[in-house]
């Protein structure tokens, strides 16, 4: 329990451990809730249980990140990162099943392959200057780009949507990565732009899935 209560300070905006030491980082998590609300309105009347689960996880990301940027504890970090990890795995499963038309067992097996893929690629990004701060996230746009490239003939519109999502994630990761490096020039930091752009990106990825299902069925 004591370990879970340990304080965490990894952002430019935070100057102490009071609750509202990161007001911009905390409040911009509303972007995730707004994106979730918009996407819920778009999928609620459709038979897309995976998309609806993605929307729920998108809202959970906003709540978890808010808890982390206010409480600044290890348990807050877990609340922040857990729904992100679940969203990634769910989306990979949905892509395997519905973009590629795989059976459920094969889609699950390939989804499980994300774990060793991350285990191999994260240490590589940790060794690259400028990438090490967000090394745990960089394998994701790389994978999305790979899916976009592989799907360019099978589902060209979906591939374009995935490519746009990968590009947006790269941009948002850039803002996440430079946050601490520019504290002297911008005390507020740039982490809040990671929230805003990542909310747009995650909502867009759900929209890409919804549109694919509308065209091809899921």
C-alpha cells in the first residue's frame, strides 16, 4: 500500500504535490471525455460492441489521467496507464478480427503477440535520443503505420484512416516527449497538448473502425 501512495513528479507544470499543481494537465483530460461523448453518439445505435467498449475505455482514460495529474501517485499512474493499455489491446483485436477478417481465436492470438512486440521494440526506443521519454508509447504508431501499409490494397480507405491516426499520434507523442525539456521557456509545459491531440486521435481511431464496419460489416 505504501508503494502505491508514493508521489510521482514527472511533468513541467508540477511544482509541488498539492492537488491542483497541474491545473492545465488535469483539466485538459476533459478532451477525452468530450471525444468519448461524441463517439458514443455516433456508435450507440449501431451493433458495434467493440466500438462501444472502446468509447468506454476512452472515457476511462480521461478519468484515470485526471486522477494521476491531481493526486500524482503510483496508484494514479496505474489508473492512468491501465485503460490506455486495454484500449490498445482491444483495438488490435478489433483490427485483427474485422480489418483482416480473422477468426476470433486467430485474432486473439495475434493480439497477444503485441506483448512480445512491445517487449522487443520498447528497449530500442529507449536507446534512441529524444524517444526514450515516451519509449513505452512509440511502438503504437509504428504498429498502426504497419497495419495501414499492409491494408492499403485490401481496405484502402481504412488504411488512409489508420495512417492519419498514426501521424496524429506521432505529433502528440512529440509534445509529450519535449515537456520537461522546455520548462525554462514554457513553465506550463506541453504535456497538455498530448492530452488534447491524443483524445482527438483515439476518437478518430474509433471512427475509422466505425466507418470500416459500415462499409464492410463487422
